[in-house]
C-alpha cells in the first residue's frame, strides 16, 4: 500500500481535534486513507440510500447507533448531521472521535465553518503526488501527463483512457446534478472540454462563454462548480508595488493532467509528444504539485503568477514569510539560457525576491546564473522549502 504524504498531518489533526474533515475530489483516496489510519473506527457511507435516509430522518438515533468513534464518508449528503455532531463533541471533546470525508468543497466547507468551527481540523487530499505515484524514477514525461494521478488508475493498473472516461461520466451524472442541478449535461461537458483547452492560461470568461454558447454569468457559475468538485483551481495574479499594470484575471488549472488530457481527446501517451498543449499540461503538472505539497501539510504557501502590461511573466510566485520564490516552468528537455530572461528581470524588479527556480522537462540539475535548475521529477523540493 502506498504511504500518503498527508498521513502525518491527518494523525496530527486527529490528536488535536475531536473531528477531522477530510475533503478532496472523488477517487483521490480519502476513504482508503481514513480507514487505514483509523482501523478501529466504524466506517459508515452516507451515500448508501438506507443509511443516508436513517441519518436524515433520525440523526440522534443514527449517531447513537454509530458510536463514539466513526468515519462518516460523504457527509455532505446529510449536512444536518453536523449540528448534532457539534453538540456531541462539545459534551465529549476527546480528540479523533470522528473523521468526516466529502467530495464537494463548497457545501461541505460551508457547513463545517458554520457548525464545527474550532472543533475540526481541515485537510484536503488531492490525487497522488509524483513521489506517491512512482517509488523510483517515473516513466516518460508524456506517460505521466497522460495517466495523471488518480490513485485507482495506478493501484489497479486501469486503462487511463477508459477509467477517466468513466470518471467524467460519473461526475456529470452525480456531482454536477447535486451541486448545480444543471439540466443540459451535454453542453456542460462541452464547457468542461473547453476549460481543458485553457489549462495554464489566463481565464477570459467572455471568450469561454462565447465558445460554449452560454452567458458570462453561466460560465462563471460553471467554473465555480468545477472548483467545488476539485476539478480545477484558479491561480490569482501577484500584485506588487510596481509601476507596471498587472493583469487582474486569474489563470485556470486542472488539478489532474490525465483528466485534462482525456478531455482534450488524448487517448494514448504518444499523442502528447507533439501536442500543441503539451507545455500547458506540463505547467499544470508542476503547479498542481505545488498545491498538493501545501494541502498535504494543511499549511499551503500562497501561490500566484505574475504578468504585467509589458508581457513580463513569471509562471509561479510562492509567497513565503521571508520573501518570494519565483518559478519558471518549461517542458523542454534541453535548458536554454533564454528561459532565464523573465526570472532575471523578476529578481531585479519584484520586491522581496529570495530564490529563483527553473523546472524543466529534462534531467539537468544545477545552479546557473544564480538560478536553481531542477528536473521535473524533483520539482516537489521547491515547494517543500
């Protein structure tokens, strides 16, 4: 069994809080992590119709039947349970009593913040990191981008194309209808595919809405749905006290490269070798690794990108307490000195810059011109610093 990097954080939170809320996308491994970490806790899935009905109609009786320690899976299905849990843990605040899991970010976190504030630790589990996926050196970069990082694909050696197709179908039928009651699922799937074509790009709602044949407000609402189910995230621009006018639009990223590639019509890893969006998928891989690193310790470093009116661009800005780390991301295998241009400019013109990194699609690892060059297989070291 693979050891998840979030495991120490989960144990630490369970030793401090009576409730731990574990969120993340479907099939990211939440249930497996909870059950293996707390084998003596009773496991209850609230997605089972009879159990969910019991919990909704008689929450006190349900919790009495569950006992003093339990894993309550997909707890957003019965949000009223949270109020009853609040009363129970106020009476007995023993740490680690209940582990709650859920795959709907918005609804679950809203309920938790309203009823369990101060009583629960919060941990987001995203799909595997590079290190969790491959114990030794990964296969080719194209194979990594194609397969993505959903645990089930790797643990069960599933065909990525087929498994991701099933994932999208299940997501549309279950989560989308619950989150937004979207009736035109075909149009929504087209919208999701258009978003995949924009991963690692500035998000222009007007253009996206026009291509999808929906209003701008609908496009914004549908992006929020994708975020609530952990399929995408928006990366905000970094604002420094510079004379240059900074872009105010966010960049859009999928959280799994395999899912983005499938939505782009990629059905074999070899198709990525010369794919026009290979660079965008590589950037998506690196940025998602940064998000995973922060979520796994429940202490995310604020992440941004930088772009000014003169088209000076930094792919990733990490805002640490003692300064900024700048990161350039290039999918090419051979390091070019031209790749240092924006980093060198940023080091001289953006206040508080401490470190500059270049992550690339090759094997080179060295310091050149004051910039730390890292291979893509080692990019996580940047985010653990």
